[in-house]
C-alpha cells in the first residue's frame, strides 16, 4: 500500500519508540490519517500506536484536541502555532508520550499567495514538553505527493525526539 522506503521509516520509528517504552499518537489534517495508517501497516504496532485523530476541519481541531478557536482565527489552520497546538493538544487528549501533528494545503486548490499549495506545518512533541516544528514547502507536486511527502517528514521529525 505504501512505498517501501516509507514502510522502512515507519519500522524505524516504531522500533525506536518500542525500545524506549513510548507510545505515539497522531493528529492529522491534510494527510487524513495516512500517518496512522502507515504506522499500523506494520504488524505488532499496537504496542506503540496509541491513537490517531483525523482533525480535518477546524471544528475537529477545536473539539477533539482542544486547539483554540481564537488561535485558528488569528493564524489560520495552516500555521506554525496551530501545528504546535495540535501536537500539544494530542498529548493532552491521548495516553501517549509522543505526538505528531500535520496541517497543510495538499491542493490542487486552496492555496493563496501567502499560503501556497504544498505548504505544510508539522509539529512533534513529547509529554515532557519538548516540541519541534518544521515548515515545508513541497510545491504544487500533486495532492498525493504532498500528502506522502508530509507523512515522511512527520516521521522524520518524530525521530528527532528520540
């Protein structure tokens, strides 16, 4: 279902988390659950993957993981502050020690001059409070490719928390 290099990356993430006794939760907007799907593609992942939130709409971000409506209004759903709030909210609403969150514009439409198609914000956090964030500009490379590139970048960001 997923390209072999992504499966290998997912196995690495799961093994690193397993070795440290850490569980992972996800909050996904533009990927619509692909990160969780990839992680759970791996047999035995249930000891690491705690849960996944698909928070595609603004209401879902607010209701499921506690992102502030005012924060979304001030910065837009596709922004560094919202990605951070998504990751941190996921930690508060899950029984996991690690969380990763993604929000972006996969296209083909929906982009603006300030927030073009292919813009994605990713945040990963530890229960201890350390949060990492990255902004990616994948470009207008097609919806599927933006989503797959986002999955890869999210897993690589998670690895930086180990």
